[in-house]
């Protein structure tokens, strides 16, 4: 999270331009084609002529730009501004304008005023243009350190912070949240906003508020933009550029040394303790808890006979009195490792339905009968169906009994009908590895079930929001922060707030709305977790508590190709 003070800057609205010739006191308000920044200087023929600008309101003014189109020689000037508490014009800059350039820039330390007078000590004639530039200070809070570039209109000032972060992610979608918060405007001017998240010219998300959320689903370069306009038509755009790349994941292994397939993203929920459900000659390894709707399960198995290694995925415990609980997908691989099939069991009381039969003899596996091989099966929920995958590890274990992990994918099938995302009874579930026709010589090792981060139907998903990150300025500690979270998409859940700092006290910690007592200055991460009977989701915010301090913003001005920096001190305007 970054906090950036941003100058919403631009050409200031001018209400009137008045010219006064000191020779005869001539005074005229000029309006040329409705454009109040253009004036005639034909009457300014004597020394001491003046141009007086009246702005729409008080601004922080930092520059004038003049185009004295027909001046024949360098123009000497004295610039003053109206200081209300003195009821007088105070000189702030004297100098000479080089008329060899079409545009002459006068930069000065920012002052607060709505009236400026520039007096010339050189005779002028012809048409001229004059513009005033200033800003309204805003504070912007965003999850990413920004790159800020202000277009030069004309090149009066450049204010920038040139940091473009690289966001490496393992898991998509990457949730992007940007919150833009302006500082208090003493003149109570209303601001309007347009927020965008774009990839190139493609708009991924947009809003007419000062906050926006988007899900980044691919690698690439992205921009978060905020267009800010106040009622005086001061306008600017803040852009946050960032790059997202898919992080290469090294090979990972579970606690038994079995490879974790890196093509998937996991929730971190897994089980290594199946229930050994042995019935007559049938050997079943039931993974009953926790429930996993998208799952990879496997084991190293030594079997004899002429049956098959099968997995029943997405089902539940069942019998004749609750036959629908048996609804599941079944993947079977024969012991000779030459055939694979998918069957559907919509009802325990009815026969299986054969969905697919496939010859896999092309892989050239030796028979698995009487030796240990590795097997893995997957049921992964996708938005358009359920994907079933199977792998065979034909080489089994090494001389020390450790997995060789030479897995070969032999099945990858998307089933679009029927789609069973969840067990029939979501409170009674199991995923089973089953081998029939076995005797006491049956062996297995390293069994596991691992939850994959698959598609979750809308009525199953937990949508959790811990609120917005923020920066708090206070001179009083301890500070009591109100935490407000929301959870939707689930009916029965429990919540828990945690802080990254053990000195922070949260009470009550198990309510969506809680109070956090912060005793020191610094940045704190607050995480809200929501847990249902099947899953846990979390969301975090960052809260930074700082002492009040004098603004030390630096404005960079460019004149004649040279950069001049001004440090602002004092209260915000």
C-alpha cells in the first residue's frame, strides 16, 4: 500500500483580465471571443503598464505563462499577488522575459491567492496571451506504488514518483483493489471520479467512484487510472502501472516425497489418513474429512489379480437406504495398465453408466500385477464442467522405498453432462481409492488427498471483504480502530480477526465489526477469515498510523531546461 500526495493541477480559471496604462490611467476589461486568457496590449505603450488577473477562487498558484507575440525586445516585469490579511499586493518575482521564445514561463514558490498583478517596465504592443497555473492538493492511497506522470500544459511543472512494481503471482486471479482518498478541501469543492483498470486498451473494470476492484486473470502489463475533476474543472489523471508475471513454481513434494503436480493451484487442505475400509476382497481407502470438491488423490499400490485400480470421486457414504449419496465419477485403470475407463454412478441402486473407454497400451507400460506402482486421480471443478484426470507412475519406488515420481498423464477429460460439482449430501462426503479382488498381499503406501483450488459455484462461494486500507493521522495513542468486514455467499460461517502485531488488541475478534486498539505508530495488517463447514477464505487490509507532521512535498519546476525544486511547508490548502 502506498500513500502519495498528488497535486491535482492545471490551468486556473480566470474570471477577469484588466489592463491599466499608467500614462493615462486607461482601464479596460477584455473579452476576446469568450476566451479570458487572451488580451490586447496595444494600449500598453508606456512604462509601468499592468495586467491584473482575478481567479475564480483562491488557489495555490505557482506559475504564469505568457506569450507576448509581438514584443520586439526583452520585457522587464514585477509580479505581485494579493495578500488578504495585508489588504495589499506583495511583490513575489522580478525579472526579464526573453521574447525570443514564443512562451515565457514565470515560476515562483506557491502562494495562496485569487488575484495577481504583473507590471511591465518595457513598452508592449500587439496581442498577448496569459495563463495562470496552480493546484489543489489531494492524497491518494493505492495498493501499488504508482508511476505518476503529469502532462505538461505548458511545461510548468513535473511531479513524479517513478516506481513500477513487478507483481509475481502463483495463483490467478490476482485481486486488485485501489482506493483513492482526497484530503479535506477547505473550500468544500466537490470532486467527481472515473476509475479504470486496463490491460492495454481493454477495460477490465471501471467505476464512477474513487475506488475500484478487478480480477487479473492473465500475465501482462496493466494500468489503474483515476480521472479527478473538481467543480472548477481542474482535472488530472493518476495512473498506476504494474506488470504481472506467472511465477515459475519449482518441483514440490509432500511429506512422503510424492510430487505435487505444479500445473494446479491448491488451497492447502490435504489429508494423509484415509479410512481403511476393507470389505471381503475389496480394499478401499476412504478420504472422509475434510470435504474436497476439487481433489487429487493417489497412492502407491501393490495388487494382484485381474481387476482394476479405481477412484470414486465426489461421492459420499451410501447404502440401500440412502442410494443417492453414492453419486460420483469413477475412473478405472486395469491391472495390466492397458485400458482406462470413466463410469458414472448417479444412484447406488442402479447400474453404472459407461461414459468413456480408452486404450492406453500405446504408453508401453509393463503390467502392474504383483508390483508397486503409483496412481493419481483428479476431479477438478471448472466453470463449464468437471475435469477428470489420471496419472500412472509405472516405476514405483526406489531401492529405499521412496517415490520415483515418474508420473505419466493417461487421461484428461472434461465432462459437461452430468455436472456434479458437490456430493449429493454436502454433509456426508468421501473420495475413495478402491481395488477389488485382493487378498492379504495387498499393500499401499503414501496415500493422500489434496484439495485443488477449482471453480466454486456462486451459491457455494465465500465472498469476504475486510474493508479498505487506510492511513490514520493522530496525535493520541492508544488509537481505537473500528474494523468492518462483510461476508456473503455463505449462510453458516464463523469469522476471526487477526493482527500482524501482537501488541494490537482486537475485541471481540470473532465479530465482523470489531475494535482494534493500536498503541504504537506504524503499519499493521488486519486479516479477516471466514470459515464454513467446507472451506476457509480470508482478506486483509493495511492500516498505517502516523503522527501529524508538516507537509514536506517537493514540487519540481522546469524552466529553460533546468529543474528547480521547491519544498512546501505549512498546512495544506
